[in-house]
């Protein structure tokens, strides 16, 4: 096994909100998603939503700045969970 290690990072920025209650929904592609308190509702740059288990999300992602910071990229307003009837 080679001894040389490389450093990696994820390529994409996402918006995410930690769930305070259970949630279930079907995405536009027909996939069912379920999350429990502590999991994360993740919105991709394309506006698609998914659930990420807390352990996996917190192992992969690091918050860039305060989530209210105006310079961070935001996904399309119409795709935001609160605008589509998903209360989180």
C-alpha cells in the first residue's frame, strides 16, 4: 500500500439545516427521503433536497461562515424547503 497520502475536499457548496423533528418527503425524481432529529436537510446548488444522517454530514461538511451571511451562494428561492411546504 502506498505511503503517499493526498488531501481531498468536496467540490460542491450546499445549504443545510439540522432537523429538530422527523421529516419525510418525496423529491421531484420520485425518491422518498426520511430524516430524524439531528439529521440534516441538505439543498444542492440545483435546488434538490435530500436527507443526510448527522454522523455522515458532520464528518464531510464544515460550515463556511454564519449561515445568514449575504455573500454565501444561495439556491433558488422557489426550491427552499419552507417555500415548498416542508417545515423544518
